[in-house]
């Protein structure tokens, strides 16, 4: 999907079985483009390697990417930002197999990267979040990453098993004992989770908020 216009909102869409190189691509051109990707699911095959895959933001693109679930195959990125955007990448749950060094990142881009949960099932990979030119804060990156983060460290990032319910089936909801639960303050950008449930404050990292039933 190419989005060469301003103000595109992509919400609650499911991208499954894509075999092309790119899933979404924003083209900034000579004007600044604004966009939103919210509560989407990416379960695609894509093309392997270290180039641009997944969500691609190019030129002067400023977007919010939040509450998304992504299951990435070998060396396929969830988000690749080549130029000046995005503004916020928050509360995404990303599972993948990144096992090459160098240019293979789960998430790459300037801006603020906050409350994301990324698990690497590979034998070793480059970066969980390459926020060079931006910042990362309160993220969980678990697995065999060569380098977990790059950019300005905002603090409270963790290397700990997020305890997804089932990585084998791609179930990225959280177990009751997950360290991601109630691990950060709620952001004005993410008052709801991927399923439309209201987030508590403090809230859970990742796309899914643990809803605790208080009924006896």
C-alpha cells in the first residue's frame, strides 16, 4: 500500500500473507506528510534481508505508529524510517527472527520510541530499536540482539522475557506474571489498546492491555 497523500489514517487493519517487499509505504516528497497507523496486525512473509520492509516512512514523513502487533519472519523489519519521521512509535508488540548483524533492525527511525515490546527468536541480530537521532524509553527488548538500542536513552528500558502467551502461535498477549504489566505511565497517544480496551494508569507495555476482571 502506497500513501503519497497527507492525513492518512490506517486503523484496525490486518495485513496477512504479504509476499512483497513492503506492506505500507509513506512518500513524503517535497511536502510534510502526516499519518497514523493504529491497532493493526502485521503477519506477513515479506522479503528477507536488511533493506526496507514492513512499514516504510520516507522523506519528510511524520507519523504515529501505535498499538500494533507484528510477527516478522527472518530478517524482516516491522518499521523502517529512512528520513525524518516518525514522531511516536508507542506500545507495539513485535516478534521476529533477526539473526544477521549490521543493518537488520526490528524498528528503525528517529522520534520517540516508548513502551514497545520486542522479542527476538533468532540466533543474534543487530538492533531491537535503532533510534539514532531520536530517543527510546520504557521499552522491553528480549532475546539475542547484538545491540538492543541506539539513540538517546530515556531510561527504564529492560532486557527481560515479556512472557507472551504463546510465541509459537503468535499470541502476543501477556501472561499474568509478565513484567510488561503496569510498567509505564499512560501516554495521551495510547489511551486504548489494540482491542479497544481502556488502558489503566500505569499501563502495560506492548499492544495489549491486561484487563483484570474484578468480579468475584
